[in-house]
């Protein structure tokens, strides 16, 4: 290449770089793709199923925090269709707020500790409780609200026998608060 040609390239190169840089700065970024509604719905359903499983495990394992953390801070747990007064295992018919909902488990644990083993027909060390849910149905109402229904059954196993302790239905209202699904209202129907 001739020296004149090289000089022309050397002169043109900075100009071309300025043009290319300017054009790159003017380029419009690709718009973000809208979230896939099917994927979001699937993720919400999976998060709700996980929430319900954790709440159930908290009840089954007598883990008051695991149980209560599945409810909104101002959530409600209500026993309906069982008469006017508290029923076996519950001090009240309605629990308002996470702290009271936690008492559902802490009261049960405290009652078990206070029971005189001589008055029981079984060895308390052998007691196992299983909280089974079936025919669970989740209805996602919108991006932040859902409903859930299921049949529940508590099975007690001791050294003496295995028996169904109680059976009924749950009717739940759920809300996505700060990106996390929580139960805002649970009706326990026996």
C-alpha cells in the first residue's frame, strides 16, 4: 500500500470510530420481553403448593413457627360448623393474627406436656400424628389472590391403636404479599 493510502486510512479511522461510537450510543435497547403468563402461573401454583405443604408439616410436627409463618401477619384461622364453644385441641373458635395462630400449636404442645401419663390409655412417647390433605384444589384468581380447598384428616398412631382423630375441609384465601404467597384466611370446617 502506498504511504498516501495509509495516511488516508489513519486519518479516516478516528472519524469512523467516532461515527461508530455515536451510532452505538443511539441504538435503542431491545425492549424487555413481557413475562410469560403461563410460566408465572406455574410458578405461583408451585409456590402455593409449597406453602400449603409447609403449613401442613408445621401442624403435623408441632412446629409452631413453621405453621404460623405460612399465614399473613394479620391472617385469620377460624373453626366453623362445630357449635359455639371451643372444640377439642383449640382454646377458641377464631384466631386473629400470626401470634394467635401460633398458639394453635403451642397450646397443644403445652397440653400434652401437662397431661398425666397415668390418665392416658397409651404411652405418650409413642404418639404420632399425621395430618393428611386430599383433593386439594387451587384456584388462582389473579396475580396476587388465590383460593384453596382440601379435605383434611388427622390420624393418631400410638402403641395401642391407629385411629382417625378428626376429618373436615379447609377453605383458604391466599394473597401474594411482597412477592410471597401467604394464607390470609383459613376456615377449618368439621
